[in-house]
C-alpha cells in the first residue's frame, strides 16, 4: 500500500478528503493528516509518505513552501495541490516543483482519483527505472570484476556501444572526497565531467560509493601524434591525455570546490582488457593514504616505486608500552612513518608498518593475559585498510596503545580501589562537569588527601588526567567526524571553547582546527 499524507487547514475539508475517496481500492492508505506545512514536516520525520495532497494557502507554512522543503531531500515524492486560486503564478510554481496535478476547489472526485492514479503510475515507473539502473550497475561491476570470458566480454562491450576501431584508451578511477562535496552530488560531478571538451570519446560510470570510472578514447588517426607528445611530455594548445585528467581535477576544485584523488592507467588498445586495467588502477587508489586528495597519479610514475624492509624493534616498543610510557610509544610509531616517508617508496610499506604494529600490540595482550574488551586483530587490520590517510592510521594505533596501557593500569594493583573507581568514572562520564571536590564527597574522602593519592598513583593531577581523557576523545572526533569544533568541545565536556583550544594544544602541540586541516590534506 502506498502511503498518503493529507494537508489542509480546514477541518471539514480534511475530513471530506478522507471520506470522498475509496483509498484502499486505489492501493493507498492515509498515514498522516496535518493542518499546515510545519505540522506536515514534523510528521514526515516520523514516517515517510509517498504522496502528499496539500492545500496552497495555510497558516505558518503553505503548500508550496512545504513542497520546496520536501524537494530538498526527496525528489521522488509525488504531490497533488488543491487550491481555490487559479492564478498563473501558483500554477507556474507547481510546475517548477514537479507537482503531479493542480486541482481547483471545490474538489472533483474523478479529477482527484485521476491525479492519484497518475501519482501511483509515476512512482511505479521511477521504481522500475531505479531497479533497471541497479541491474545495469551490477552487470557492469560483474564485467569489471573479470567474471566474463572473452566472448562474453565482446558481447557486453557491443551492448555498451564500445568498439576498438584502432583507437587507444586510458582509464582512470576518481575518488571523491564526500566530506567536502559542498552541497553537490556525485551526479553533479558526473555531469561536470561529461560537459568537458575532449578529443575523442569520454565515458563515465559511477561505481560503488564515491568512485567514478573514466574511459578516455583517442581516435585511431590521432593516436600517433598524441603518443609522441605523451612520450616527450610536451605542452601545447591541447593537453595530452595525462594532462587532461589532471586539468579536470583542478577545474573540479576551482569551479565546484570538489576534491578528488585520481589514478590513471597507461595506454591500452584492446577494450577486452578493461577489467584488468581497472583492477590495476583501482589498486593504485591505495596511494590516497600518502598522496591525499588533490593528487593525480599516473601508472607510469609508480613503476620505480619499491617496497622496503621496515625494521621494528619489537622488544623496545613492547618495553615502552609495559613501562606505560604513552608519549614514547607514540613517538616511536611516529618515527617509523616519518623515516619511511620517501617519494619513491611504495604505499605497501605504510600498510606493512601499521599491520606489524597491530600484531605486536595483539601479542602483548596475549603474552600478559590482559583482560578487557579489546578489539579483534582483524577489526584493527580492516580499519587500517579502510583508512584514507596516515593521520587516521596513526590516531587509530595510538588509541590502541592507549587502551592497552589503560588495561595494564587496571591490571596493576598499584592503584587503590578508590583511584580505580575515579578513573572508571572519568572514562564513563567525561562529558559531565566533575572535579576532585565532588568526587571526594561522593567517596566520603578528604579532598586534599584524595588529590594526593591520585597524583601519586596516576602520576598527574586529577584535572590533567580528566583533560587528557577528554582531549583524546576530542581528537578522535576531529579526525573521524565532520562535527564543528565548538560542538566537539561541548560533546567532551568543555563549556568554554577557548579553554578547550588551550588545553588541546598543550596536549598535542597543534590546535583542533589545525589538526583537522592536516587530516584533510
């Protein structure tokens, strides 16, 4: 059953609408009845409707404004407008908002039934088109996955309208930074690309998530001079195919404010090789980890990149953790990444560092039989693989180290029960307003004495420990969410944003805003 919402400020008209139509016979059910646009929007938050039948003129928010609000997030919902006004401006506004019909009062039952039937047909058609698009995408992804034989590939390429005809091709995968789309959608980016001038043919496919596949075809008669130009790295009026992808990326940033990471294949002439070429270019996307958004990588530039054997002093690293020296353990991990940050190094080196550190941390937990709710090794490795930059990987590893040291502390009997209780209180309620005086009252202790034993056992004053916990959580939110810095400060328990900035910089050497910029770039 399709869901319908009725919006009308006159109660007797609203009741009339409910009873004038045999809704069930049309395959419809009324889920909401509202008296104005404001009320309708609130109801839609609780349960979505497929069709809205609305009056134009209502208090607080009229029908046209209601439709405008809904259209910002939902292009599929259908609308039927009821109005006592026949002015052209109202009708024109309805057309602009993709309204199914504009019915004048008094309401004609047959006219309303016809409008509702049209709405149902349009919804069915849109769903069929959506299903067809999904089927085509699944078929295309199957092709790219190399699941078809030679003959099947040829047939599928013909179905796509792609032919070799003596041409040469270059393929590219473009990953869009969704956190900085600035109000645009992937379809907007696709249209922008297709409107670009290009010598030859250009095809664009939206893959899964934020990735696009671009196929650039250079006609046979133009192949030789272009290949020569590519080989000479020359410049001229028309950009080479390699320059074209880089120029496209720059224009996306300048004109739309959209950031991307692009990996480009070498030349190939047999389209049946497209799945293998795609696999190679997609694999290059891992270099986003060290190159960042805004970079365009050509397959030829990676030929000289090589792996290197990274030496990790397991005993030294484990010793730092067992000494509970978080700063030194974090610095050791930082040095591993910095010392291998060379232009000619393969990205696999950084995955190797992160994976081996994760393995060592797991071995420490097993060797010392540390209790707690630590994550499984495969979860950590998966997070490493999914990371888009080295900052995220280092933050995740530092979080794991912090958790292990915390578990070592909990296992260590040097902490008295009351100190362990306070540490647990901070961990669970860090966002609340707390201080040593209120905690001393809670645990029936003298404030001064509690402060002395806490500093003696933990190694720092209570206020410093509380700020450290809050700052660690704030750091994770800065690097993994798009929350505003002010909101993050409040989320972790700071009522004064300026104070948060000062304490955060004392802990990490950079301001919250600077850390987010480091992550973005």
